C-alpha cells in the first residue's frame, strides 16, 4: 500500500504538505492520521487488506476530500497515475484550493 497524508489544517505549520509511506506485511508499519488531515492510498499489489482505526463513527455528511492528482499539491507519485483505476467519488473531489480546510 502506498499511503499519503495531506495536512488540511489551516493553522498548522505543515498546512498543504503531504507525507507518503509504503505499508506492507513485511515492514509492518502503521500510520497515524491526525484530525484535519486528508488520507489517500493506492494498492500496489493484486490483493491487499487495509484496516482503519478511527475515533468516531463514520459520518457520510462530513466526508470530504481533495482530488488526488491536483497539481497544486505536488504529490510525487512513483508511477504513472494515468494507469490507476480510480472510483467516481474520488475523481469528483475538489481541487485543494476549493476543498474544506480545518481551523
């Protein structure tokens, strides 16, 4: 799994910045995603199991996001993103400049 976390907290010194981690059964790494950060992941293998641990119940009306390939983000994907199978919901996300930002 290639995991990306984007800081959407306007008053954070890392606002608009991202970190990328490769997660695997071999490296056994985990990622903590603070409130106010967006999260995306890409499966790098034919199969994968992905688990979330969250601090609250899922609330569809509060769900948001950012278009993963927004050039403003400058995410350096290590592969051709045009080859990805991306769901309609993810393709319809707003650009970073138009997305909801956390205080």
